[in-house]
C-alpha cells in the first residue's frame, strides 16, 4: 500500500539529523531529480537547499539525475551550486544527454565520405538556448555540428515564420558557412555540404516551428542531403528526454521535449504516407540512462568512502522525483526505492506509478530514507 510522508514542523529536518549522528553514510544513497524537486524555475526550493547541504555535510552519496539539459555539465553544476549554496561536483550530474558522451562514439554514430574521399561526421543538434547545445555536442567529441538556426541564417525561406531578429542572427556562430544557390524560378537550393549524418535532439527546442521543419526536412531527405526527398531509410535520430511535461514557475506543467518528439513522429507519419519514425530515446525512464546513473553513483560512493565497499542494496537507493512517468517508473523498474514529491509536476489524485511513498518535499524524502537505516 502506498505510504505518505506528511509535512513535519520546520525544525524536524535538523532534529532527525541530530538523532541520527551514528548513521552509516555508506548504507544508503540518493538520486535526485532537479526541476520540481530541488529547484523550481530559476529559484531554489528551501527544502532542496537544506537537504543537499546536509547530505554534503554527512557524506551520504547522491547524484543529480535529470531529464533537463541544454548546457554543459560544468555550466549546470556551477548554476546549481549558486542556487543551493553548496558545492555540486560536475561529475555527479547526469543530464538527459550526458550518457551520449560514453554510449556513442562520435566516429561510429556518423561516418561518411564525400566525393573527394574526405571523411565527415556531421550532426544536426536541436534544442536549448542560442548555441548552447552545439557547445555541449562539441564537448562530447562531435567536431562538425550544425543547428537549425544556422541553416535559417543561410536561407530564411526554410521557415518564414521564425521570430529570430537580425540582432540574434548576427550572434549565430558560422552563420555564413553556406550559400543557398538560386534554382529554377529563383527558388533557393541548398548546397551539397549541408548534408548531415544524424540528428541529436538534446533538450526542449526554443523555436518549435523552425526546429521541427528542419528536422523533418532532414528525416525525409536522401541520406541526409537537405533539399532532397527519399522513400528509403532516414538518418538516425536520437531524442534525449521523453518528458511530456515539466514543472516551472507556472501553476500547471508545461509541454516538454517528449511533446516535441510526439509532434515530430506524428508529422513524419503523415508526410511519409504512414511510415513510422524509427528513433532512439535516452533519459529517464529508460534503462540505458539508469545503467549509466548507477555507475556514476557507485563511483561517487567510492570517491567519498573508498573502494572495496559491498554493493548497495537497491532498496537503499532512493530515487526522489516529481514526475511519475520518468522518475518513478524508471526508478521502480531498476529496483530502486522511489519517493514521489509534491513540489513539482505531481498532484494528489493523479497517477503515482506505484511510488513506494509520497512526500511533501525533498527534505521529508531524505528524512524518510534515513529513518529506514
């Protein structure tokens, strides 16, 4: 039966801490979602700040496991360290796209030869603000990266409804790397060197119309050559983060990257005469991401307390999240103890994905985990 941890008095967190000074910090560990658990929008939740600061002080291992992304791991942990007022090491953060840097070799994912025998490995990277996701991809080893905004800067007709201003276009890196030639009837035709070998949708797009149009143009192209149409197999596409909705400062959840994926899939099916899109998805709740996260957590535990420790009982690894479809479903499938909090997407009376317990806040969740030791 589902249990609920009710809100305790404000001093209960420190009281629980004091009562458990003899706690063995190697006996348990936590994996925290970020948005809706530790922070909401651009502000830290008080309970999140308290919980993380305490776990740091007693050296209980934890990782941050989020379907968010769009920034390098260093940039995101620097931001979180400021918000939570404590040090968050870069290597304990697992964003939706973090596993890509070890799961996929850039030299294997995409590999083609141009007419001169020169090898290319180019990916279209989608999502995030400005050029941030392109920088993430480059940090993972992808040297040849193109974005929808770069293509738009070269040919405005590709999506005439974009709201990108001239000032914004001037800030786009390598915006003049292509020249679209005038075809029959003065219709712009893309140059051959705008071909790609794969698509990486890292996080929520900022311009859904432009990004969807460019992604679909490439998916329907002949071997990734923009401006062509093929009835054959499409270039590989990877979606990081399948969250349909996420929590921010608004009262109700907002559409996320999972909604963008559903839109692309539906449009591809309609445009291709019923053919289904074949894609690869990583992030929560998928096992690939939990395998990666488990390794990061084990490494963090060894870093804090040394090698040679016996493996943790999965029931003593606490997945704390606000989204039943990703945090709880994924955690339960992996055998972890799941705690659903009320500070984000989830509302009482909604689907719980059979969470082990529901808590009012992340500090209540930490208290609960410690009370079981």
